[in-house]
C-alpha cells in the first residue's frame, strides 16, 4: 500500500520549468524571431520529456539586467521548479546581397542560467558564442544551442 501511494504521488507531480528570454535593446530587426525560435526549441524538448514549460513576455535589456535573478523569479505567479534565464546578444551584420536592403544578424552571445526557484540560487550558468559553432545557418545554430541548453536542463531536474 505504501509503495502504491509513493508511486501515485511521484507520478502525479510533473516537473515545471519557467523560461525568461532577454535580448539586447539595440538588437537589429529580426533578433526577436531568433530568440523565439530558441525558446520554441527548448519548449519542444520539455514537452517531449513530459516537463511542463511556461514563459512570459520577452525582455529587452543588457547583461547587467540579466544578472538580477530576483527579477526573473518575480515574473512567475506560481513557482516552477527551475527558472531558465536566457540573454541573447545580437549585432547588425552586413547586407545580405549587393542589391538587398535586408541586413544580416550577427548572433554574438547566448548567456544562460538555471535558477532553482525554491532556494533562489543559480545552479548552473554558461555562455555560448554562436559564432564559434560549425553551423553557418542561424536556424541550425538555434537547434544546436537548444540541444546544449536542453541537455543541461534535463541534468538539473
């Protein structure tokens, strides 16, 4: 009977992750789409593993604002197990073609951390330089970075 109660209690509790995505306030047009694609990649990973994921509105800011853990934690009405804070930094790139008015985006940095909501402390933090990844296409970089971050999220649940 005790074993049955333990199984029901354990099975009835799903892990929850809350995402907070930031990007630099001077980011070029289209940067929010890359940030959204990365968040979607991470949401898909969570849902595929039975993890409940939630997020709020994107934040524009800078690296100093990213360092304020309490502002990330306060964004959630109900406490997730983990808060994943992502800061993406983008710069304007060169024009995509000689006749094009469309600017390319240079993805300079992804700074991210896992915050344990219950103790309000950082469990893990890492910086990724997308320019050093072997993929040349930004969509492929999103997938690669999503897999890297996703693996660490799973390790910390």
